[in-house]
């Protein structure tokens, strides 16, 4: 697919079946590349029929994708530069009425509790109180439609009292259509003991994404502030044996881009069947504009951009590398030389 064909002839399904629930606002996709909220957490019952959601849906159907950041969205990038994307369907096959019954996918991102204070994400470690009311509101409004739960994009779910309770005491009666859970974690708290505590969901947890962003203890200490490399490596020995899909995430920036290849090799040895995701760093408000220009190694104006291209070329077409929002760079600068 090329860009024009995707925008004109394909429909991104996220605005029609997906909600990301944050501590204040609710979105129909990641706010890193679709910034218009569709509602707020205090009014979940109005969201699926709300005006903003309809605006975004209409922009997808008319092919403008006017609310989407086409450079940062990895789903659009995947569709533009590969043969297919599971997030898109042909417009001729799309029936809007099939998506009027509530979200099939929800991402629980409302709890920012985390055991780390990564510079790209926050200034300090955060811990929120147990909040059963939010989980009750979510199950009351969306429990009848939800088939997939994703958690958590805002912090670490195992550092969250609310998320831990949800996992340990999971009530299947509140989510009767639930088919799978996909979790994202930094891996430091996902021990065998923790895994045993969430045994009710072992057959439902379909995938685990581990965010690491480094291949050496020295770089990890800088990027994953507060983390312990040795603990992580010990936990990964256990995690790599779990019966679910494993993904390892590496957010590319100025301080780690020279470790992309060694990260690929590290994961290949630790978990041979796992997939690896390389994505551009996003500014979540922790950097000034000037600071972010230094972090944004993939920007063509960055003084080390050519060095970055050289490092990217070492992993760009590796068999384990999954989707990435750097496909535009790969297509423009590297693909002809790599095929």
C-alpha cells in the first residue's frame, strides 16, 4: 500500500473499536499521534455517542485522517510501507453499523503509578491510591462489548494497586466477551511470584511487551532511571519461558541509538521467538523544545542523523523486527540499499 491508497481506500479501525482511558481524558487511539480526546473519565457513558469521536471517525472515512499525526503513528506507517496492517480494512468491506455497540478494545492508562522515573516519561516515581470506582465504571459501561484489554501505557501495571487488584481478583462475569489481555511492563516487578498471583488470567494473557530501551547496564541506568539491570535480566529468564507472545520495545533516541543492533542480539539470545519494536521517541512534556531536538535523533536536521542511519540499517529489515514508526526513514534512505 502507498500513502494515498491507505488514506483513500482503507479504514483504520481504531476510532471504531478502541478506547484509551487516561486519568482525565479518554482517546480513541494513542494521544501521542491522535491528540483530540473523545471525552473524559467522569463521563464514560457518553463517549461512544460523542461528537468528537464522530469527527475522528468521519475524518477516517473521508480519507483525510485530519486528526492523526501521519509521521508518528506506527499503524499508518506500517500500512504505508508494508503490504498490510491488522489495524486497517478495505473501505469497501467496512460497515459502520457493525461498530455501534461499544468498544471492543480498551487500553487502561489512567493510573500513572510506576516504580521508575524514566526521563522521557516523568520527573519522579509516582504512586496512586487504589481506585475501584474507575474499574467499576469501566466494567459497567464497556464490560458487555470489550473483547481485548490492554494495560498499561501510563505507568507500570504491577506498580499500580488498582491494576494489580484487577488482575489478581479478576471477575469474568464483568467481562463476558473478554478473549485476551495484552500487558506492557518494564519487567522489573513481573516475577514468578507475581505471575502466580494472577493465575486466573494465565490462559487469557495473550502477549507481554517489555520496555527496555537499552542493551547495556550503563545506558539502562540513564534511560530507565531507578531500574536495576541485573534484576531485569533475571526476570527475563522467567518471562521468556511464558506461554504467550513476547515483544520487546526500544524507544530510539540520542542516548541509545548506537545500541539498536546489540539490543536485537540480546533479545534474540534471551527469547528467540520474541519480536522487537523500534519506535521514535515522543515528547510527553518532559523535555523543552530545545532538549527534544537533541533527543530526536531521527530528525534529518540532527547532527548525528547519518550515524543514526548507519545504525538503523543494521536492524531495519531483520526478521524479528516488527512494526516501527520509522518506516518512512527506512523507505526514503535505506530500503534500496538493503534489499
